[in-house]
């Protein structure tokens, strides 16, 4: 018989501490100032999942695939027009299969001055596959995005923000500058691996600042868009206003097939009007933010963020 693993309440300290310390937040990389004297940094991001989520789950009927296709066909053009109006660079996290399905889309992001970063191969559940499969899919995705855009990705957002025991090692093997999948702070910080600094910047996400929890719809499940768009706008405005008051980072995650609908683009437009009304805002890609905070931290002693 296989050896039984003791339940968590019976773990000894090395066991529970080992789990907690595998990947942890290290020194804060929150800078004292932002470029050009900006009061706040704004990092807009879009996960261009399109059809990959139903494909990942082997849902191959046209209905679900069409919902995803909407993101590429309608959502992306609307988003690019809005970003251009505000001269706001953004980061697009693109599953490689999504980029292959929509010829020219990934390259168009770069042409418009935006960043393309990793988001898995087919939006796989990376915590449910073997370590070697996760590694191979991530490397294959990086090669594919580089071929399609002419630029090697420098950052990753794991599909569904899942982080396996092997994700950070793969991230480091690829030489990526940053991750944007974890939630230990509002501000950028350095990732630790087993208590040791890695040099990898974490640009933290949060479900509060993600369109999916508010707007997803599952016909045969319990998911419903219970929060009206203007309720979400109120939350996001408050998140930005507090980031501005603290001189910090406002990071937002959206999906073209979700935010790209008319009533939701209306609130995104209003949010960007609210943000752009401030003269001291730095719109930046996640890569630009990671590079800036690393430059600012260079040569300084590691220190924990003061609460």
C-alpha cells in the first residue's frame, strides 16, 4: 500500500513552512517616484484567450468557440482604438494557439506599440499536467510568439493565474524578467524561491481588478454576470483613486471576449477618461514597469515593504 500523507493539521513545521516558502514575496520593488514625476503607474492588460478556453476543455461545438471568436473579431479592434485614443500602451497576454488562429493579430499589437507576453500554449491548466509538459508548452509558446511578432516575450501570466511547483523554475530558465500571476501585494515585488531572491519581478494581479469574475456567463452552470457594468466601474475607479493617493501602481486585467462588448467598453472608456483627466499618470506596459522598478532597485539593499 502507498504511504499515507498526513493531513495538514498533522504536518510538522518543516512541512508547512516548506510549502509556504516555495514561492514567496521578497523585497518590495515599489519605487519612490515614477518616470517624469508621475504620481501613479497604470498597467492595462488584456488576456487574448479567444477560443482557447473551450478548446482546452475539448468543447469543440461552434457555440462556445463563437463566444471566444468575438474577442478577436470585435473586442480587439475596439480595444486598440480606445488605447490609441488615450495613447496608452498595454500588455497583451496571448496563448500561442490563439495567436496562431488569428493571423496577424499578435503582430498588430506590437505595431500599435503594445507588449505581447506569454499566456500558455492553449490556456492549459498548468497545475494539472506533468512538469515536463508545462515546460515544453511554455517554451513552445515563447518560440511561437517570437516568430509571429519578431520579439521574444519577457514576461508571463500563467493561464488562470495558476502556479505549479515548477512554474517559477521554468520562468527563470526562460530568462523572463517578470511574472504577473500572483497576489501578495498591490505593488511590484521580487519573487523568492525557497527564501532566495530570484531577480524576477512580480507585477501582482487581483480578482477585484479583473473583468472575468464580474461578467462571465455559463449557460449550464452557476456563473452569471451579477454585477452591472457601472458597479464594476465604481470598483475600478476606487482602485485607481487609491493607487493614485498612495503613489503606487494600478494594474487591470481584462479579456477581449469579455470586456469587448458595448456596455462594457463604455465603462472602460469612462474609466480611461477618469484616469487621463490626471496629468501625472504614467501609462506603461508590464515590461516597462518591470524594467523601471529593477533599474530603481539596482544597488539598493533588499528591504521589506513597510505596511
